[in-house]
C-alpha cells in the first residue's frame, strides 16, 4: 500500500445508545511457518472455542483454549485449491465444511479427522469438476449449501453423513457465488458481480424431500464483487470490494443502510451471535465494530461505529467474533505466522 489509509470516522468506541465496548487486550497465537493463512476472502471461521482457516492446499483447525493441543491439518481431497472453510455444529460435534476445485467436503472434528462426505459437481463442457466457492449450513436442517463458479447455489443433503445427495440447484446468479450464509428461514448469496440474493425457505415444505425456495434479488450486480454476506433474523449484511457495507431488510426486500466502511476492499464480515454488533475487516488494515441498527426504533438509517483498530502492515484475510462467552475478536492476515485475539475491556 502506498501511504497510510484514511482512518474511519472514529477510532474508538463512541457514545450513543447501547453497550459501549473496547477490544484493546491483544494476544498473539503462534502458527507454524508453513501454516500461514492464504489470500482468500473471509478466511477465518470460529465456533465456540475453536477456529479454522485455509492455508494453501490444507485447512488448519485449532482450539483457542489455554493448554489446547497443537493445530490439526486437514488436507483437501487431492491436491486442489481450497476456496473456503466453514465450522458448523452437527449433532453436537464440530464439522468442517470445505469447498475447493474438487468439490464440497465435510470433516468431523472429534477423535481425529474423518471425511464424512464428498459432493462433486461434474463439468459438462470439459473434463473435471466445477469449482465450488461459498459454503454454509442451514440451521435446523441437515443440508449444506455451496456456491459454484457457474452461478448455481447447490443444496446438498448431508443428513445421512455420507450421502452427498443433491437436493436443489438454485438458479439465480450468472457469476461465481463466493458468499453464502443462512438463517432458519432465509438463505443469502452474493456473487462476483456484486449481486445479492435472498432465498426464502418455505416452512411448509421439507428441504430434504425437495421443498422449494422463493428467490428475491436484494441488489443487482454492478461489476464489483460481493466479498461476504451474513444473515441475522430478517437482516442481510453484505460486504463489497469497494469498501461498502449494505444492509437489507429481507422481508421487505429493501436496502435500509449503506456504509462507506473501508477505503479498500472488505475481506471479512461477521455478526455477533447475541449482541447487537457486526464487524468488518478490510485491506486498508482496519478492523471496525458497528452497532446493528434497531429496525423497531425507526433509526434504521443510523449505524454507529463502536470500535476501530488498525493492524499495521497486515493484509487482513479474516476476522470473527469468538463464538464463546469471551466476546473476543480474532483476526488473520495473509502470510503471517500468527493470529491475533483481541479481548474486550469493558
């Protein structure tokens, strides 16, 4: 980067309604020199007291509790390029969902790594398989969703832990779908043109038996990629390579907020599981924590910046709230042999 980027509108937690928090107690978590994070958007996933990220042709899984065992290295099937990894809870056990040029894999993270299932999308025009990018699970459903390089959103049955049966191939994008997230009632997808689509799940239908989705285009593409999406209740959060965050009311199919959040591409987005916060990390080296707008208060257009910090000289590739009771922020950077955990100081 040439010169320091301009800081956001505030570099500290500032006053306003809601809880004010600061994350100023930093701890480095050392990594092996060959386990550094890859240059992949949204390259960090957290679940309870563990995390995972892509490193070259493998995934690194690590517990974050003191005295935890060393990281576990999970190879992709074959020597293929890994696109994304997502940690989810499945029947009480953590499971790694991995997308790559070879397909979609699910690995159980207990008593050693074990490949549970593999789904591959055959390329009809040439030999090989279609690259899969974004990945998520749908809460309360035994299905996994993956975005393809052709613009399809695949809904795959992993309920029997080994079937890998395709339930749906949702057609709503024409560019690669690299961003996915879901609630119990909405699936959210974003592609490399910047299109953001919401898929409402029909509660009267059983997805495992071929139930349907209702598609709503929340934002058409404009040529600038959507780098990450997150869903919470009926709100959809989308990050873009332009540095913008856009928030949508999926029920009303309307954009309610737009923020010029970063001066460069946003590489990570996360929503706090219980508190009214979401965070962003960008290639401008800033990590920002924002307050989720209160839709009931008629203040949907107001979003307060609660905290901001700068990771000097680091190309940020991932940032997450810890999914435990510590309320920490964890971030990763390309080619750095450590992660950083920011603990809150209230």
